[in-house]
């Protein structure tokens, strides 16, 4: 699965149903804005740094 598909899945299946914006996701999950935006745009893969406990 390519990076753009991952970003699309995150947006459509996770963020949109609960009206989660990039800004609120960044605060809630304590990730850098540029990192999350790049994942959602498909220009960065999902890495361990983004997916942490």
C-alpha cells in the first residue's frame, strides 16, 4: 500500500468520523504538525516515531 493511501485511510476512516482536525490531532497525539500533514498528504510514510504508545 502506498503512502498516499495510508494518509487517505487515516483521514477518512479515523479523523473525519470524529471531526478531528490536523491541529487537534497534533495536540491530542503529541506529534509534529509537519509530520502528520506529510503523512496525510502521502509524502511521508507512517513511521515508529508517529505510531508510539
